């Protein structure tokens, strides 16, 4: 395995550990909250994440309690970055964490949340860079394959021209032989 791949695997393992529900003090209940905000995402079916995110967004916009709306922002971020989410969106998670921090800056866990945000931002930029490199690789591979095809075509053209040169050399030899024969006949006629 390449060193970059090993680093990525270690990075993802660290993120997975951070996202596990028992590892972080951010999962402690902060007063009464609707059942939606007490749900353990690690027990959620991966295909249910989009629906859960929509429900949380609705709570974050329409719940009567400002603290519940604010807390819902954190859970939306968590749902976007959760390891069981089949299509995580780390940039959206960062956006929701920003909103959460702006509304709950007195939270005693703010340093931990900021660290999460920084980690997510790094992860998101790494994934974006990885996708960009994948696209570049695909383009380079396509160019390489095209260049190889051109090289093969040129190689075939060279082979064809070598055969043509050999054919022309044979014709020249035959023409030389015919010319010599004609010269002999000319000399024979003059005598």
C-alpha cells in the first residue's frame, strides 16, 4: 500500500472513531429534546439518512424552542458526516457546524466542535483534491491511451513504408537488370 493511501486509511479510521456515539462528549443530552435529537445515528439504516436530514432541517426551522432548533443544526451536521451515511457531505456538515457555533457560542464543548469543524474541512478538501486527481488521472490515461494508439499507428505506418521501400528496391533491381539487358542488346545491334 502506498504511504498516501495508508495516511488516508488512518485518517478515515480516526474520523470513524470520532463519529462513534460513545467517543465524544457532544452526544450528551442537553436538556429535554425531541426524540429525533436523542436518536443514535449508528443504529439508523443507511438509506434513511436523507429522510432523517430532512426531518432535522424541519425541526431546525420550525420548532418552537430556539435551543432545540440550534441543537438540530448540530445533528444535521452529524447526519451529513456520519460514517453510516452512504453519501456524506462534509462541506454541508461544516456549514451546519458554523451555524450551530454562531447560535450556541457559549457551549462548553465549543473547542471540541471547532476541532471537528477543522477536521471536517480538512477531510472535505482532501476528498475534493482526491476527486480532482481522479479526474486528472482519467484525462491523463485517456491522453496516454490516445498517444499509445498513435504510436502503434505510426509503428504500423513505418512497417508499411519499410515494406514499400523493400518492394521499390526490388523493382529498381529489376529495372536495373532490364536496363543492363537493353544495354547489352544495344551493343549487340551496333556490332
